[in-house]
C-alpha cells in the first residue's frame, strides 16, 4: 500500500515540477497550447541600406529561426555586409553564451541589457544588431522581419545572387503558424487535446503544401522562383527525422508520405551553401540535452547523419 501512495505522490510531484520547467521553456495559454513569445521589431519602413553602423547577425547552430536568417545570408552572399556571430547553448542555465566576448558581454542577456532593451520573456536569437562605436542598437530579434531586412540589402558580391521573392501571405502564415510553430505545439502540448489539435493542424498544413507543389510547375513551392515560403519551410523539414518526428511526437504520418515535399527538400538542400547552414550533430546534442522536460534522461538516440538521409532520398 505504501508503494501505491508513494507512486501517486511521486507522479503528482513530477507533474508539478514538469509544469514549472515547461513554463520556463515554453509558455502556454489556458488550454495548454504552446504560445511563442513576441519578439522585438522595428518600423516596417526602416531602410537597412541607410544604416550607419556595423551590422551583425547573431545566431545559434541549433535554432530553426536562426537558420532562416542564415539561409538568406548565404543565398544572398552577404558576408561583406553583415558579420555572422555564432553563440552556443548553455544547457545548464538555459541561455545563449558567446564563444568570444562581444563588447564585453559573456551572455546574450548581457547584450540585451547593454542595449537597454527590456526582455519580456528571455534573451532570444536570432538577433540583428548594429554598432556605432560602443553603442549597441538592436534592429530586430524577429526572424520573419530579419530575413526581409537581409533580403533587401544590396550585396557587394561580384557573383550573381538569387533574389528571394515575396509570396502569398496566407500560405506564408500557414507555414509559420501551423508548421514552424506547429511542431513546437505538438512537442510542448500540455495535454492530450492540445497535442491532437496541433498534430491535426500540422499535417493538414503539410497536405496543403504538398497540393500547392503538385499544382505549380518548377522546383519551388510557388513554381520557378524562390520565395519566403521556401525559406520558412526548410528549417523545420530538414530537422524532421532527427528531431521533430521523435522528440516532438510529430508522428501522424512519415514525412516520406509527402512525395513532392521530399523532392523539394532535396533540391533546396543542394542550393549552394545551404548545407553549410545545417549542423545536425549540434541539433541532436542541443535538442535532446537542452529540452529536459521532453527528454529527462538526456539520451541522444542513434540517428543517421543528415547527408545520409538526403542521399537515400535522392
């Protein structure tokens, strides 16, 4: 009988403790649905080409929102215009730290404080900043805005760069809300009903993208031209087999069910320098180690290398 009550009490304590951890990692609404915090943005009429300061893009290897920005940086060949600074995840303290001090800052939170920005939830990446002497100016930490700012920069590269086009905003919102955020709503769901709702919306959106690709002729979601929709979709789907299908319980269907999406993913991966934005070893280490509430024993599953997954699909 003692074991029975001990188990019951232990379950209650563990659930309470898990809830406290989840509140720090992934806030939710009253129904248990994951809700991503809003970021810092600038006026939509801001012209980055008139920026007087040195521009830096701060990113982390494992973050899909950071990969969005890295993709645009690589595709647009902006190495001369924007310096990329990589941070590493401090798994023990749940924050980003610099590999080398930046303006005297050791942690990303220090830089936010230096810029006199009130942090609503926590210091997040990606982060686009400019420096005028020692003054830190945060331009944006919202990836959707950062990729548009980067795309608008006039590249000094002698090589011809690809112009990333705008696209249907309704479909872009579908990708952002139901796929990019959808996998997190599955993984961070607080209860069965919020999980099932997120899974239903996620796979309905994937079906819609598959149908869109079937209708359009060309290599990309909207046909012949690369758009923001492609940039949005890739970071989530390139992590699918390694992270989301397992750790986040995105299991309703295998991604291989979506034949057009798989074809598209292979083509996108083969764009020049795109593979250099994919850090699958860091993904596995950071996701399975850092997200303690989802993987308490912190065991990293044995998984094939990303390039092997892509090779087998080709």
